[in-house]
């Protein structure tokens, strides 16, 4: 009788031990599966983690740029936010090599590595641009002249229908108007090359150039 009770107790202990072992095994399998599932989900949700890391690295490196390149600046430097990264890389390299002239820019980018330039470009490209500022509301007639001139010059064929650019073509929408006026004037006189400059662009008068800068600057970036 005592032996039977002891055997039953041993059997119950063995069954509990087996059940505990099975639960531990099941839990380990669940945790392992959960980690794999979580990794898979994160990979789907955040497929551009490397690009995000580059943009974060670029934020620190871009602080010098923001001394001038902001809508509040009085120097008329262009805003860089929401510009295509490829375009920013190309222009920075152009300043660094001397293909594009700008003493301040050439000095500031001289010591940047290729990684620095890419990080900074990725950062600005990932940021939402602020609308351009105007001292007073532009004359509607000036905006109308700018819109008509942009259509005549077929600017949208490269800069996209909303003039926000893409790939290696810059955003014009919401850009600093005084900067745009300077650049269009340089294109006109050949001081800066433009791949799509036509005979029409070369004949632009000053009021039309001003109107183009105003029209593009007034657009939502």
C-alpha cells in the first residue's frame, strides 16, 4: 500500500516535470519566433534605416550650412531642405572642384569628405522646406508674368509640374526669390551653365527675370 502511494507520488512528480519542461520548450520557441517576426516586421516598416542613419549624421554636419541657408537669412542664400539629394551632392562637388564659383562655399566645403557631402545632402533632402518670405505681397500681375514665362520656357519639363524638382533637378517652388533672380541672370549671360537654356531664355529682360523669381518663390514647396 505504501509502495503504491509512493509510486503514484513519483509518477505525479515526473508528469509535472515533463509538463514544466514542455512549457519551457514552448516558451523558448515562442520567444524565438517572436524575435524573428519582429525583425521581419521592422525590416518591412523601416527599409531605409541606413539612409535614416546618414540623414541623422548629416544633421550635425549641416549646422554650419544653416547659418546662411535658411529662409530667415538676409544673405539671399538658397534653402536646401527638400532638394533632391543627388542635386545637392552634385552642386557641393561643383563648388569643391571650382566648377561652380562661390568663395564662401568653396571655403566651407573644401575639407568635406565624400561621406560628409552625402550625409549632409541626405539630411537636407529629408527635411520639409519652409515657404519663401516676402517683405510684401507680390503684385498679382508679376506672378502672372512669371507663370506665363515659366510655361513659355517649359521649365516644368525638367523641374516637374509642381516645380519641386527630382533626381538631379532642383526644387524651384518656395525657393528664395532673390537667389532665383541671381541664378536666372547668370544663366542668361552664360556665367553659369544651364543644360536647357534656349534662345528665349537668353532674351529675358530684367522684369521677366524678377517675375520668374517671384512666381517660383510664391509656390508651395
